[in-house]
C-alpha cells in the first residue's frame, strides 16, 4: 500500500462493478482534470484479489480513463489504492482498519456502489471498526429499498450508525443540468411562473424511454421492473421539480421540503386499473437471468394528479420503458387551448407548450403561434429553443463533487423516499393484480394501450 496523506478519502465499495467502470471512475477522472480532487485520495474496494498496482493496470487496460496525456492519467491513477475485502462479512473488515491506520485522512466518504443486499453488511462492517465518525459520510446508490417496508428497515439500520446529515441517497438524474434547470426556468422568469397552474396548464407528460433491453442486468431488473427502477426515483424527482411550489430559499432543506409536499399530494385515480398500463417486450423472457414465468413490467405508463391548490385537476402522465424506439427523456407541459375566436377559426390553434429535453440532447423549447406569412387570420406553431451546448459535467461528476463537499441538495431525503414508496407500493400491488400485461415489440413505442390512456381524456402524447 502506498503511503499518502490527503484531507479527504473517498472509499468506493464495489469499485470493480459496472457502475464504477462506466460512470464513477470516468466522472472522478473528469473531476481530477478540473483540479477538484487535489485534496482527495480514492480507495477502491472489491472482492476481486487485485493489488493496487494491478487495479491501476486494469483501469489503464480497460481504457476507462480516456486522455491523450499519459502523465495526466498516471497522476490520477496514483491517487487510487485497491483493497480486497469480504464486503458481506462485517467481521472481515480488519484490512480496512489497517489501511486507515496507515493513512491520516480526516474526512472519509463511503460510496456504496454495490447491490443493495450488501448495504447493511457494509454499514455494519464500517461501524464494527469504528469508522462511522462524526466527520464521515456515507452514500447509497439507488434503489434504496425495494418497497416501503424494506426501505424503512434499511433506513432504521443505517441511522443507527450515521445521522441523516451524514447520509446521501443517490439519484443521479437530479445531477443533470436540464433537470436542475426546471426550477430556474419556473422561478427565475416572470413570464412563466404566473401561468404555472391549473388555470393555464392542461396536462404534463413525463417520458423516459430507453432503446436498450435489460442487457446483462436481467437478474436485478426482473426483481425491480419499471415502477421500482424508474418511477419511484427518477420520474418522481422530475415530477416534483415540475410541480412543486417555490422553495423560500435555494437551500437543500427548503427544496426538499417542497419536493416532499408535492409527492405527498399525489393522487392516483379511484379506478386505478384504467389509469395504468403495464407492458413487457417480446423476447424479454429469453434474456439471461429471466425466468419463463416472469410478469415483470419493462414498460409502465400512468396517470396521476397533484392534489394541491396550484395544480388540482391537471393530469400528469408518466411513461417509461425498455427496448423502445429510442432513448428519450423529456417533460412536456401543455397549455390549455386558446379560445381561437380570432385566428384559425376552422382548424383550432395549436397549444402552447414548454418542453424540457433531457436526452438525447439537453435544452428547453417554448412553442407559440405566429401569423402565417402573408396571411391575415391563419397562424402556425413555431419554437423558441435554448440548447444546452456547453458540455456540463456528467451527472455523476456533479453528484460526486457535491458529495465530497457535503451538499445534500441533489440527494434524496428520507421522507421523499418514504412517500415515493407508499405510492409505488400501491402501483406494484395494482400491477400484481392487473390481469393485463401487454406485450410490445422491441423497437416500438410500447403497447398501444399507452395511447388509449390519453385518448380517454381527449388528449395525445406529444412526440
Ligand atoms: N450499473 C448501472 O448502470 C447502475 C445504474 C444506476 C444505479 N446502479 C446501482 O449501483 C450499484 C452497483 O451497480 P453495478 O451495476 O455496478 O453492480 P455490479 O456490477 O453487479 O456489482 C457492483 C460491485 O459489487 C460487487 N458484488 C456484487 N455482488 C456481490 C456479492 N454478492 N458479494 C460481494 N460483492 C458483490 C461486484 O463485484 P465483482 O466485480 O467481483 O462482481 C462489484 O464490485 C447498485 O446498487 C445498482 O442498483 C447501477
């Protein structure tokens, strides 16, 4: 082990895993390039028997660290040590204690990038060797629990060792620039804030689709499904930002308070079965790790409402799924139709719309009507667009940077998780009793019933 001393140590449990390889280590390298890791060392932990130098060689050979300058890469890799540890055995954490005794970092941040069954043993192991000191922090990858009961149990366990202000529950979606921009757009513009209510907004549509199927994560996904994997965390975070009241300041507590309030006010329709659509792509059961009997939903769409003063009566439609025609994440806010007594009397005026594009590119578009050139009473819809051209930090770089700084704003507070699970548990229960799991073709737009969900209300998805 190398002898080095910095103020901060980031300990990544599960550093040999898929997420570390694809996201965390590249994000850390980008922070290193921005000189944001000057006072931080990294300890990578896994069950594979690497020595530190072998792990660095593995990182080099996997080309995880992409740079033209070998010197830069070596400087970054020098910051990383590796420790083999039986993560699931709290009595086996002696080597971690020995490592810490040889180093003098004051602030330790533990990042648990492991399957959630390992969360409790790792927290026990850390506590067992007394590393849960007041200056330490602990971050948990999503999902946090698999239903309200397991999340509550996990939270009770974790809060015996760490206090809420030491705990960081990750939802990397919130690290994306345009998702953060939803609040700025709504509350920094006197043009839009006054119309953000049920007098003017007709409906809100939130879409997060992927073209990939379950790939090599079948075993995990089959226990999760779209509701647990996407709706409980990412989609509810986006929904909260699009519908919450203004926080009184931009502090973490004020923002979390408003997010929780709006999630608490969510209502599912009484006739729930007519407000949900579940689907599974054809060929899902042939994927590795998926049992023939699986009824896991790889697609979910639902209609809900925010039952508060501002938005009561405005339907919010969510849809998410795998193996669809494209990777798209966006929020479409549709405004009520103009009375149209002056223009376009024959064919109605188009609605005004605001679209937050999150993927494949990031930006915000505002759709409005202008007079058709040379015409008097005829109009056409046009768009004014802001495209986020500046390559912001990858969501994970932002998340890691805020974690090291101890800023909770982009992490999920326990009460938000609790409220989200209450609703998702209800939806999962509904899905388990739902007689229909629609099949849909890979590369399609999902089951046809997803269109009926809006047609019943006289609306359609805005693509
Ligand atoms: N991958 C993603 O795209 C993604 C996206 C969002 C959130 N997440 C979350 O991030 C966390 C890590 O995901 P991942 O895809 O990186 O997982 P992973 O590749 O399956 O494993 C992560 C790490 O945990 C170790 N591990 C797995 N099972 C173990 C066991 N039974 N005993 C001891 N060690 C074990 C792996 O060791 P080996 O390398 O030796 O197998 C690896 O170091 C999970 O909580 C996941 O839900 C992942």
